[in-house]
C-alpha cells in the first residue's frame, strides 16, 4: 500500500492548498499590493537624465549601471574637487552609485536629503493636499529630517514612490566583517525606523546586530548595513506570494555586495520576504559573501540549500511562535517560494532562535537568535548555538564544532 507522504495525493493537496491561499489573497487584498506599488518618481529620473548628458571637464560621465569596478576606476581618476562637484550637482545619482567612494556617497545623500526635505516642506503647505496626503507629507518631511541627523551614514537614498534607503553602522571602509540586514514586507522610507517596536524595523535590527557583534568580538572591526534599498511588497498579498519584487531586489543586493570596499568578509541576515530576495540573489553573490542566514522565511524560491548555487554557508532559524510556519511551502505557477528552509531535508544549518517571540522578534536584544547572528557576523562559529540537542550546524566549519 502506497503511503500518503510518498504518493501523488500529497502533491494534489498541496496544489489545492496553494489555490486556496491565492483565493484568500485575492478576496482579502483585492490586488492592493500591486495597486499601491509606485513607479520610479521624477526626482531620480530627472537626475539620471541630466547625468547621462553631463561631463566632467572633457570626459563624459559613466553609465550609472556600469559594473562597480568601472565606476570605482572613474572616481579614482578624479581629484577631490571634481568628486565633490559631481556629488553637489548630481546627489541623487552619486549617492546611489555602487563603486563611488563610500564617504562621497554619504556626502551626496546628505545633499539629496536636504533637497527632498525642502520639497516635502513645500508640499506640506500645499492647500490642495487631502488630509491623508498632508499627513504623509509631514511624515516624509520628518523622516528626511531624522536621516540628516549628525553622524548618520546614508549609503543609498531615493525618495521616489515609497522610497528606498540604506544606512551604515560602523566604518565600512575599514571593516573586516560586514553584515547586511535584508528586511521583508512593508519596508520603505517611512518604516525604515520606528520608535515603538524598534527592533522590527531595519534601523533597529541593524543597530541591535551591530551592538551584539561588538560585544561578541571587541577586537574585530565590524560594520552593519540596514539595507532597505529595494522595493518590498506592501502587506501580505499577491506581491508577497510571488517572486517579481524579489528578482529586482536581488539585482540590487548583488550590486551592493559587489561594490563593498576593501576585502571584508560579508554575511547576509535575511528576514521574512528578505530571505526570498537573498535566495534569488544567492547564485550571483560574490565569493566574499561567506554566510546567508534566514529567519522567519517563507522560502527561498528553491528546493534545497544546495540548489541555491552559492558557496556561502546557508543558515536558517524559526521561532516556535512564528506564524510563517503555517504558509504553504511550495511553488505552483509562480506562487509560493519553495521548500521550507528549516526543514531538515532542505539542508540549511539550523540555528536556535530561543528567546525570539513571533515573526518579528529575531533581532531583539537578549535573544539567542540575535546572539547567533552576531557570532556568525564576526566569524565566531564555535560559539553558535544550533537548534535541537545536537551541535551539528557548525560541522565542517574551521573553528566550528565537529559533528
């Protein structure tokens, strides 16, 4: 007698479950996630158009989409005054160029934020705005103001649509280890930082991880990037169930990792839909990316860790209270994100998430989930705590625990 688990019946039930999920998404969201996504806004498009027709001396400006090494070579050939001139004339371009010097990007993005703040302040005074429009303009103005606070290092900034941004904690140029926090749904300029539930937002996640890494390895030069520089799905709707936004986000993530300065080792910490982005990017990540760790993942758009096609170590964790465990881990007709990364057969190194509560608690100070992320981020694999009784997740790693 054929067992249920090995028969085609299981596949049929999975397909029916996926179709049921699609029906629920359609009936409850009305395709709202697609309707509310924004196309590229005017300020950056205008800046890019001007850049394409610009020159520095007698030299044409390079293609903004050129490889980071090409852009880096272009900026190395300029003197300081020329670099600063470009940042002043094209802040929305220079501030987002992978390959431009990091400190020049910080400078350009401060200028871009100043311009965005002034534009938003003018909008606030526009009597034609609806109450909702006025409220959003006030919120955006306050966000731009906070991003300009002294000491903030804004690596990427684009006010278009719902906005994209990335911030660095630590000295990125001198770092020996760089960690990148890749967040999930509902990530945009306005949710980049929160006062309430601080550690559920990218800035709080990155600050928490940076502090934990410094505590774990005081002698190691570390930097952490809060990376909200992709268009994330809005809500748990169709976009969150598909890979379209993950594909475009993955291109941006690969561009970031390709352009990081120096020879630092890099770890990606991918939460929720951010793990979909990391999964799609995995095959194209540069060799300096040593670790990809996912938490609360709906899947990585593949069947196994091996199928990701990356040389990086793949880690996974999920809190027992995380509702993401109830999503159907399959892919049917482009819907769903594939196998469950914490399933033993997926082949990821399974980490303890003790202390984390719910879907958004993995970066809370004092949790084992955060501690594990920090140990991975600084390369202290012998201190990582695995899920379950056996310390097998560190087997085969220099400095790890033998199986």
